């Protein structure tokens, strides 16, 4: 029955074609649903699976590790280098490309192949749901994609209703410690913080992933510091423990989270936000 439904979807797509807008504002038109898709970023691979097109992904980039089946997809390169011969050998009818995560040289090479390209760049939480439905249209898996988008939006809506109006918490979000890097207000992580009633202390910086000084963080005196898991041989957010005068240290609000759940723009970000909101609620409870 499922196979018959897929045949009907493909037949409909072949008859009418489909046109969607990608995250760069370009119109992407396919004469029929894509059957062979290449993903150039881990978040794209997840989105394609969530939209019901996992079996159509014939090539992916390194670190495409979710869901489990994604680990079995042949690699077409890394974030540093794409094997264009490998891309051509896989005969894709759609490339889904990370606009800012792939280099200008890589993007130019991919564009020169003449294969339809969908640029993926979700910057806000709702962009994830929009990405799911648009990819579902290109894949001919609309019903699966729309169901995934509804479920995701419901989760985000529930979290927003619960936490967004809670007393604000000033947060420093750390993505690396040497050198010290954070994210600005345009990154999707800041959108996640807003759901939880968090306020990114460096939201106003112009660079998406700026380097900041220790002194700048101390001056802002965040109430909570959030970071990803410690890297091998690295101290992570523990670098702040000697700064006893900082509010986050005084109240033991140094929170370590699974960074992939927050920085990857996929439906799983809802799970990361749920944990983030619990951490910020802990910070509120520790107020005098």
C-alpha cells in the first residue's frame, strides 16, 4: 500500500512538476520528485530524513550521523573538500547545499554541474518547519514532511508558552574556549534562548560567530553560561570557575548541553531547547 501511494505521488509530480523557494530566495523547479539527492551538510541530511526522503539520499558529507541510517550513506567529501567526480558518479537529480557552510569555491563547482540546487540556511526556529515542507514537495513526500513540521511546531509552541515570558536570564553561549567564540542574535541558538526566556549577552554583535574576550564576558556578567560537551583535552565552560566574582560562577550556573541538539537546524532542536529551558529555570530557582 505504501509503495502504491509513493507511485501515485511520483506520477502526480511527473505530471505537474513542482517549484519551491529555497532559503536564498531562489526558485527551484523539478519536473518530477527527486529520487537521487545529495546533501552537503549534517543538518541537511537530518532534514531530508525527517521529511521522508532518507531513502533518496545517495550522498552526504562527513558528520552526517543522524539518524543511524545516515551513517551508511556514501560520503562525497568533507566540509573542506567535495569530490566532484564522486558527485557526478552518483547521478543526483537534486543537490541540497548549505549556503554558508560550504565554501564559495565548492558552491561554484556544484553550480557548474547544472544540477538543480536547493540552498538550505534555516536562521529561525520556524524556518526548520518551512524547510521540511519545501523539501517534502521536492521529494514528493508531502504528507510525511507536513506531519513532521506540525509535530515540531507544536513542541516549539508548547515550550514558548511555558517559558518565554518567565523572568529573563542573561546568558553567555560558548561554542569554543581557545580562542573564545560565541554566537550572535542572528544565529538560531539565540532564537532557542528566546523561547526559554534567555537573553544572549552578545546578540548585538554583527558577526554570526564572533570571537570575544574574557574581559568582555566578565563585563557583561552573565547569570548563566551554556556550552557544548568538553572536547578532548579541553576545559570547556570550566574555564570560568576561577572567576568567583561572576554571577554564573557564584550560583553554579555553568551548564553543559549536547551542542548538536542546539546548533543543528533540525527538528531535534526542540529536544535541545527543552533541556536548555530546564537549565535556565534552574538558574531562576538559584536566585536569592
